[in-house]
C-alpha cells in the first residue's frame, strides 16, 4: 500500500513539474511584438492551446478565413498587473496595429497592420488575465452583402464614439488645397520608450498627441503622457486658430496649459487634478502633406518644420519626410479620453 502511495506522489510531482515547464515566462508577444507586463507566461499545454483555438474559432467562423496556431498568454490578474483592454489597444497602437472591436462581444478584437490581420481574445479575471492571439491566413471578410474586409475605421472626434470620417482623397501622392478640407478631423500620433530595460521588464510608457482641425478655422490639441515611473499623468490642452496657404499650415494658439493628474488606484486612469500651468504660446508654420501609405492602406497627415516644437515633440517621420511628424486617424478605441471637469 505504501508503494502505491509513494508511486502516486511521484507521478503527481512529475506531472506538476511537466505542467510548470509548459508555462514559459515571456516579456513579449511573438505574433504582435507587444511588450507584456512582468509575470506574464506563455501557455503551451495542449489542452490550453486547444481551448484557445476553440474560443477564437467561435468568432472566426463569422468571417471567411482560417487561423494559425494561437499564442496563449497568461498575464497577472488586473489588481496585480493593472493591464486592461485600454492598455492592450494602446500598446498595440504604438506598434502600428489598428483595432476593430467586435460590437456584439467586447472580449474579441481584430487588429490590422499592413496586410496582416490578427484576432485577439482578452479577458480579465481575479486570478489571471487571459490573452490569446492568432493570425488570419487570409484577409477576414464579414459575412454580409457588402463583403468588406474587417478593418479599423478612422474616427475624427476626441469625445465622439463614432465621429465623421476624414474627407477621403483620391489615389496616391500628396494633395494640398487652398482650403482646409484636406486636414479636417482628428489626427493622432503615439510614441513610447523602447529601451531594452523597459522591453525586458515590460515597463511601458507612452505619450499620445492629438490634433483636431475644425471647418471654422479653429483647432484643439491635446496630449497625454503616462509612465509607471512618474507620479502623475500629464495632460496638455491647447486651442487656437489655423490657416492654410498652399502647402503651408500656420497654427496660432490662443491658450495652452499643462495639467498634472493623480493616477486613480495607481493605474492609467484619471484621478484628481493636482496642478495646472500655462505654456508659452508657440506659433508655427508647417509644410503639410496629405500622404497615402499603401502598406497600411491609410491616409496620414505629415507636418514638417525647420526645428522641433514643444507641441509636437521630437521628429517621428521616416527617411521620405525629413524633419517631420506623421499623424494618422486614430482607431475608434485610441482617442484620448479627457477627465471629467473638476
């Protein structure tokens, strides 16, 4: 009887050890390249992978495509890791992914980047956070009469859930008009520190900037800076007027402030207003270009200037546009959500 008991303990120990080896610590998603919070693990157990495949296929059955083997990730629970659906979308947006949330099931999201499409399942739990990715082997197509590919729709208002789209322009190259039609709407840009320390330790920060150009010649500009190492969340707010002359865009601010907000429960959420200070007004004339990037199938607003500005920060353009910032229409989930007035 003792031999049977010892054997049972041995088998249980081996099984437990084998299961642990199937949970591999990771700091980055292989499919998306997104940094993961500390304590994240990749689950390679057959039952876990099969269950994730079944969950993703439930949503994937609505479109005409097949999926690769899923990447099954187990993240720390919400109260420990602080990783939310907003964190997911923001981190992927920084890496160039555009989100389309499934309207009838918020746990599923399609992410698009160039010709790649990835379906995601995300669910917070008191014990752990489940995150599954799988790449589509072909472009997902909705089962509808229009037969349009699933992709993120550009939105153009800071606070509206479904704002009017930026006015579409034909074909390729840049198009500059003497009126303000080419730049109407909201344009955003995000950046983060991709140092090896932050990536390896999944300590991610970001700064998001957002212009909104109105048809009456006024504009608003907001920016949000979040960093786990910073005590406060920094909110920048500016408004003024703008004028277009040929390919020149002149921005004339009337008021600009920088506010410090506490972190609600220590997370990336607005707490209380702690400080506010006026920022020196900065009139700038940019050379602007409306350019279509065929790789991501998206129009972008390229602003160029002789030197960097406080408003736009360091240049972010590529070799095709020197001394430039490239702003794009934010995805429907990527707008900066302003705190409630206090």
